[in-house]
C-alpha cells in the first residue's frame, strides 16, 4: 500500500483563553500558576518628550506643559536684558548728548504704555491673540535691527601727537593706527565735562570748517552736529513706530500664560520671575 502524500492540515485556531479564576482572599496556600494564561511579551515603550525630560532632569523636575512658556520667557528677557540697557551707551557713542539719549530711551516705555491697551482690545475683539503676538515679535526684530544701520557719517578722526596734543585727520579705514594712548587735552580738564566734546583745541583746528565738529567721550571718531541731529530724529522715528507695533508682545504672552495655567494662575508669578531673572 503506497503511503499517502500531501500537505499537512493547517492547525486549527488556538482556543480562546478562559476567564481568570477568582481568588479567594481567605484561602491559604500557594497560587497554582498553571491555572493562569502565560503573560504576553512586553512591548517597548516609545519615549516621548516628557520621558526624555524626566530622564535628563529627573522625575517631576520639568512640567512639559509649561516648558514652552519657560523657554519663551528665558529667551525673551535674555534678549531684552542684553540689548536695551546698553542702548544709551550706543547712542552716546554716536555723539548724542544726554538729553537725546534720554529721550530715545524714555520714549519706548511711554509708547508701550499707550499702545499696549489698544492692541489688547483688538486681540480680544477679533480673537486673534496668537496672530498679534507673532506679528508684534516680528515687528520687534524688524524695527530693532535698523538701529544698528543708522549712524552719522564720520568726517574725521582724532590722531594723537603725544599725550597732550592731537590733530584732526581724514578717516582712514585701511591705515594702521598709532599706539599712542589718548588722554584728553586741556588744563585740568577745564571745559571737558559731558559728551560730545568740541575739537577746538586740535593743532590744526579751523574755526570756519570745524566749528560744528564734535567727538564722543573716549572715542577717536569726529562727527558733524547736523549729522548727529538727523540721525537722532531718524532713530526716534524708528523707536516710536517699532515700539507701537511691538508693544503687545509681552502683554499677550502673559495673557496666554495665565489662560494656560487656568486654576493654577498663582504659579504665573513664579514663571514671570524665572524669566525676569535673565534680565
């Protein structure tokens, strides 16, 4: 009799596991593991952003929901604190006097005080808080960068002859500068308070040509007073317009944070001071 050939019959479906037996808490003795189905193989968990933060910083150290808020406050106040407190020194370096520097610096918070409520009311009326926030941050960048491009034209340079005398020369951006240390001239510093300083004690001073030439304190560059005034008004225009459009940035950001916190709004002051600490 010839043996039968052919494919083996496919295995039937595995029987469904039965219900787990109830455990009697009053029953003593060992648990019979044969009465329970075998445990399935554990799957590897895909770590998300919160798991990575817990791995790096420790469990409970960082709240993932507030990470974006903390990051925004950190970079915003870091940028603000590293730039705007030094703007007065930057303006003074361009030959502006104390009144002009104070007006350029003091105009910013005054314009923000007037324009922030206006933009806040528009955001509430149109329900476009996120759009206005991004637009105000963009305006902050767009109107801050040109402040470094607007400068008066240098008409001359102060070239020291010795420790007490100097002369006016044309700007030479490619030549080497002498190593003589500059100390300001004049007997006992008479008439040398404030900035900018007149160059009327230069060896080659010409009253007809150099009468409106001034130099900032601790600088070798010489500017004309009319050029400084033109630069001042142009910078004032940039500051006013830029601050008008960028004023709602921090206001809308604070409003969004308070809304995000909800019932935990008392934590806002902690987040705020963590950001202001970067200032």
